[in-house]
């Protein structure tokens, strides 16, 4: 139930932020591809927590508190054309929807906006990561996940300057609606939701 609600909300958040991300410049100083582990200090939770219900009744959906916490990840040795990729920084948001700002171990500045299981990386590090809670470590988005699996590819870009934009965050107030679940669970009422984004444009 929570995953279905989180997926629906993630799509609405992506539209609400109105993010337009241009493709990175063709010239890159290197590239990294592979899988690794992302650790966050404080657990990230799903943004919505539905109350218990029976078929045909109203589902009251409560807003879970967002989290601001530090993160660190590594893609491991051999993931890059030269060496490995490590990074750290600060992430804010929920499990399945967050924004982050960080720096690699080699000094490349980047940001990401995560919606669902996809994180769009921009800045001197640009590409896509798939991010999912790691069940083998016991991480659970219902209770606060601290360990995530990370997989994808990014380019290391030469930027003469960076133009940065981040949410304050945005406040999304959906209308009360059934969201396609009324046949099973009755009407679903969603309160306001915080939408996060962080984008860095690389100026060659």
C-alpha cells in the first residue's frame, strides 16, 4: 500500500517541481559505471503513512516527517576509467523522493534529485543512478532506511563555473481525490507534501 502511494506521489512531485535538466556537455574528463552502497546517517522514510482501513472506507494518509542527514557512497575499485568513485554530502527528503548536494573524493561538486528509484545527478558529476533500499541490510523505508543499493553511470565533466538551484522546499497541496484506489479502499485523502529538488548546471 505504501509503495503504491509513494509511486503515485513521486510522479506528482516530479511534475510539481517542473525540473528541466539539459543533457551534459559532450566532452568529459572520465566516466564511472557500476554498483555500490549508499549510506545515510539518519533513516529515510516513505513520505506517506496510510492509516488502517477496511474495504470501502476512507483512507486517511498522514505526512511523514522529512529527514536532513549526511550521506556517503562508493562505487568501488575499477568502476571508473581512472580509479574509483567515492562521495559524501547532505541529503534531504524522504525514501523515494529526496534532493542532495555533495562532493566526490576527487573534488567534483554535484547534486541529485531523486524521484521513485531514479536519481538524476547534475553538476561536475552527471548521469543517472538507480537507488533502492537494501533489504539484505534490514533497511526498510517504512521504519527509516539507512542503507541503499546504488547502480548507474555518471560522467566527470570539466566545468568553468556552476549554476546552482535548490528547492526551499516546495509545498505541494494536492486536491482530495481517490487516486484510482477507490474501488478497493475507498477515497484516499492526502495532505500537503514537501517537494525537493537540487540541480547544478555545468558551464563548460
